[in-house]
C-alpha cells in the first residue's frame, strides 16, 4: 500500500484537498494517508512552518499530496514548498496546460536558477544569485525530452542573449535534445510570453529555468482560463509532490467556492506516477465531462460550490 | 534645433524608422539627424557592433531614435541596446500598452536587476547576479509615481516571497508611493502574468525590475494584439532613447510589411519628451484613426505594406 503525505496547508488548501480525497476514494484508490500540519498558519501559531522532523517523516512516505501554503513576502519566512522541493530533490516541475486554446506541458527546473537561496542582503543593495549548472540543466532536459518524444516537439525557453548563464542552459538542453533525436527549437522568454498569448498552438513541450517556468505557467493558466483548473507534479528520482498550481487564495478561503479541479487532477497525476493509469484516466475524463456539461465554480463564471462540483465529478465516475 | 541620433539598426529596423521619419516630417517637426551605423550587421562586417566613439557621439545628441538591433545568444556578443541604456544611464523604460482590452503603462527599471552584467561563467556552473539597489529602486519608483499621480493607481510587481532582493525593491517602492500619496498595491510577478491575461483592466501603472518588465511588457503586447503596435521610451535625467518594443524580426525583414506603428508612436513619444505635445497628439490620433478604419499590416490580419500604412497615417494628418 502506498504511503501518502497529505498537506492541506493554508487558505483554500484544505478545501480542495478534501475534494481530491473524495475523488481518489471514488476511483477505488486505497492508500495510507499521513497528515501534516505545516505551513504559514502553523508558523503564526508556533513560529515553525515546517521542521526537520516533518521533512524526515515525509521522506518516509512515497509522495506528497499538497494543497496550498501561503508564502508571505516576509524576509524572515522561508517558503515551505521551496524547502520541500529542495530537500526531496524534486527537480522536475511538470505543468500541463490544456484547454481548447492551449495544449502545452511546461517542464520547469525546480531546484536552482533564481531559487538558489544565495543572497547578499543589505539596506543599500541586495543581490540574488541565479545559479545554472550543467548537471541541473541536463537532468531537466532529459525529463523534457522523454515527454517530448511522446508528443510533437520541444521549445527551450531562455534569455541567453542577455543572461550568459543561460548560454549554458541552452547549450546543455540542445545537446540532450540532439541525443534524444527529437524535434526542438528555442525561444527567448520575452518572445515566449508574447507568443503564448498570440499563438499558443505553436508550443507543445516547453523546458525552462525555475523562475521563467513560474511566470510562464501562471500566464499559461490565464490562457487556460483559470488557475483553479491547473495541476502539477514535482518529480524527483525517489519522491514526488503533487499540487494544484494555484496558491492559498486567502480572499476566497472558507467560502467553499474554490475550484477543486487543479487538486483533483493533481491527485490523478499522482495515480499516473504510481502506474495506475486507468484510475487516473477515469478521473480526468469525469472532470472533462463535468466541465463540458457546464458544471462550474465561480472562477469560471459558474455557481457551483466546491462540494457540488466534486459531487458532480463523482457522479460522472459512477456513471462511466 | 534638436539633434537626434538615428539608429535604424538591423532587420526591419530601417523599414520602420523610415516610416517614423516620414511621419515626423509630415508633423512639421524639424531636427538635425545624425545617423549611426551600429548593430549586429556591422558586427558581422567589422567585428564591432558599437564603439566608444559612437557612444561619445551619441552623448553629443539630445536623444536617440532607435529601430531594432539583433541581439544573438552568442556568448561573445554584448547587446548594443543594453550598452546604450547603461552608458547613457537611461534608467526608466516606459512602455504604454493600449487597446480596447488593456490600458497600462509598464515602468521598467532599465539598468540593474538581472541585467547587471555580473556573471561567473564556467562549463559546469554559470551564475548571473541580480542586483537591486535602494537608489535604483527609488528613482524608478519616483518616475512611476509621477506617472501614476496623473492616472489611477500603481501596482508594484515583484517576487519578494522568494527573492529577498525584492524585499528591498518592494519596501523602497512602497516608501516612495507613500511619500507621493498615491493609491498603490503590489503583486507577485507570477500572479501579474496571470492577471494580465484574465483581467488586464485591474492594472493601470505597473513598476517592476528589469527582466520582469521585459517579460511582462511582451506579454502585454500580446494582449494589445501585436508587438508591432507598441512603443517605448528609455529615459534618463539627461538623454533618452525611443524605440518600438519589437525586435529586428529577421523572418519578415526586407519584405516591406513590418508594422511601423511602434516606431511611429515612439517618435511621437520623443516629441512629447521635447515638449511638443500638439505634434505628438496629431501623430497618435492619426494612427488611431488609420487603424480604426481597418488599414492594417499583415501582423494585424491586414494586407497593407509598411509604406501604404504610413501613407494612410500621413493622409489622416493632412486631413485633420
Ligand atoms: C509559492 C511560491 C513559492 C511558488 C513558486 O514561486 O515556485 C509558486 O508560485 C509556484 O509556482 O509553485
Ligand atoms: C534585445 C534585448 C536585449 C532587449 C531586452 O532584453 O531588454 C529587448 O528584449 C527589450 O525588451 O528591449
């Protein structure tokens, strides 16, 4: 039996995680759940967002199902999500963006770049070091190439005309793409931000560095139509973390109107990672059918609550 | 008489600059033009994209009217545009984005951030240093606040929840906004990339660091509908440079079909900077009327050539 670290987190996190669990259950998935009380809420209560012991207990699980955790712009706060990504070496952040307008998978490097944590902070000047390594670029390029070899082509996104650190990223990605024998090209990040709006159909699989992936995947979620629809997998060689790409959305938390699709599809991505392809499919298809019937939460212009939407998905699964 | 450094540059640069000059002429503007042969084309011819002497001669002019220069991702090539921005200390990059869907001015810091030029490059690891200074943040915030005080409100765009260097940027911008007594808020760059697609009307004036401004302004040009429509001013305390925000577009260069609106409006922004408000207005209005009559270049789905479009604008000016 799989052991899953469950992190409801802050804001709407617990609301969408509860939907995801109901759907997993309806799919007949049975796993051991280990719940973690970590995040900003806990930080405000006892000054610790996450402890070393939490990390150790997570490493004892197969993977993590993650709701959302608030990361305030507080100089004294270190993001829990970033810490988990680094300590479990979840180097590949896979963000599928799918709708009638766009069908793209963003493969975001998840451990280095501007998230290096190397900073020199003063009152007059503050510096953050963007770190690109050949090893880090190689392994993310390999993940992207494996995905692209089952799809159409790969676009390497960079800013190598200004950031010479991206010359290394670009060169390494090209070498890996050559080795895999896939179709690929490359594009500047600003041009990519433009083209995602103008002609998203030109992209298929995109591989990029950490912060560019952060920005472009949120932009892509805008093209999809709502952040609430988008799921992601953070993969390492040993562990994995699955999370909707939306945040804790404090403005709507507690109202029971959050869109659970991102969390539900993240749970389905978890099943895929376990090799349970049929169960994962049944969830994705039930979500597709529910949405195409016009059953929608308010972010999509609908009137459903989170639990009504979840009921509808489960109904679809039973009917299939 | 004003002395203008004219930089046609590479690709479609000369084509759109020639349109801008015709329109300036039709507006009755009379200035001394000093043409510069600089850019990637020249680099390939004689190994020098721009010389120290060119920079000195530019400093002898009032401002620069700039077409486009190719910046290849070649480790041995240094961007001409970035060099000019730095040497003339053109710290404020003003990018108005206007259409029926969006009406935003992006104020982009133009001299530091990830464009610091501080890099440590190796085969296994390469680093770029993102530099934020209090002074640099203060002066860009002041420009943004002056603009916002004539409009509705200011949004400070940052990634202070991860990049602690942005804590300094955010704090400094807030202080300046308080001092100016304007309405302001702030937003994470990923959320801004999302919201620009979903609800661009929530933004009015945005102030941000160098590379975020680069990415968001291209995204915004996508919302406007074409990069070819967008103009910009790079302002310092002494000099200024005006340029369309599109690049050299080698794919369509030489075909006579480039959209000259970005370059024409950049010339109008130059007139505004000279205090020639009426002439600037007459140009903007003629462009608006031309577009609203459906006269359009291919990037907008039209069939006009660059010179036909320019003729139409000049006709509108004569008629007014
Ligand atoms: C919450 C934040 C630290 C995180 C990030 O910047 O990676 C989020 O925006 C994301 O995309 O997962
Ligand atoms: C050409 C390039 C160096 C430049 C930049 O990155 O600033 C361009 O993209 C821009 O936005 O003006």
